[in-house]
């Protein structure tokens, strides 16, 4: 084994350790039954926290489903909007382009609380406050700027000669996009979707204000349990909250590695 491979594996191991190390205390707390200061280890162990997490009558399954459905919906809608918007913004300069870009990035500049209050007032007028659809629309506000700017950067570096060659062979615009443009941009689109999902997944303030307590997601439930002082249950719920994000990151990394391998094999004589 060469020193480069060993160095690469060591670097990967350090990164994994840095990510998982903060979760180890949560894992201990989640199974603790009695743990008093200044003891360095729980005096008793218990499955109470996990029994509540998986119990059908608890709020955790519903909150988990709300978080997944909202984050997935936000990701799908944002990528459908971001692809045409990113392609338009990556093209030649046109009058008003700078203003449009500023309006897109404005939600990342305005304080979250101020933006949330304004969004809430608008959704109340349209009858979407305290609804699942209203929460999805509210989450699009912080997600769309990142999605559009990331995809605009991808299109700016995209070689349009591939599209022209496909069109010269008789492919329609949709066939060019589906079979040429999108596969070549797949790694960037995967990363953009990952960012969109994680931003929506971690939203607390927008969900509380717009959902009005009727749409309960994992961040909302986690904050409530953290305030209650039940540390084992808070730790167990924290692990449930982190697990889908880690799985999604791992799947994205695997997909990107497979895509890179496929492109390398296509480039071989």
C-alpha cells in the first residue's frame, strides 16, 4: 500500500472521527438511567428514552415524517425552480440581471426573525398559516438562494458544445437536457439537493412561526424536550435527528464516487 493511499485513509478516518466524536456523549446519555455529577459514567442504564422514541403514541414518528416530507418537498420544488433560474442567470448579461441576483440572495442577508415575521403575515392572508404547505413555502425562502446560486455556477462552467452536438444529431431540447445536460451536471445537482435538504431539515424558527404548533418537526420537538430537562430523551431524539442527515451525506458521497468512476471508465480508450 502506497503512502498516498495510507495518507488518504488516515485523512478520511480523522474526518469521520471528528464528525462522530460529538455524538458519543449523546449515545451514552440516550441509554442512561441515572447519571449524577460528578460521576464520569452512568450509575444505571435504561431503555426508557428509546421506548418513548419508537412508541406509536409518542410525537416522534409524526415529527419525523413531517421533517422528511417537508425537506423532500422543499428539495424537489427548489431544484425544479433552480435549474431554469440557474441557467438563465448563468447566461449573457441582460438588463435587470444584477437586481434579480440581489433579490435572490436577499433572504440570506435579512435577519431570519424579520424575514419569518414578514413571511408569516403573507401566509396568513393567503390562508396558508399553520399548514404543511405553508411550512414548505416558508422553507423555500432560505433554500432557494443557495440552490439557484449553486446551479448558476454549474451552468456558468458547463460546456454547451455537448448540447449543440446532440441537437445536430436530431435530439430535442428535452432529450438534450435529460440525456446530456443533466447527467453531466449530476454531481453538482446532487450537492445542491443535499444543501437544500439539510437547510430545510434544520429549520426551527420558520417552522415554529408558520406552523403555529400544528406542524411539528424534529427540530421543534427536540427544542421542546431540551427545555424540559429530560437529558436521556433529548439525547435519543438528537441522535434520531442527526441520523437521516448522516445517511444522506453518505449516500451522496457514494453516488458522487460512482459517477466519477463511470466518467473515468467512459474516458478510457
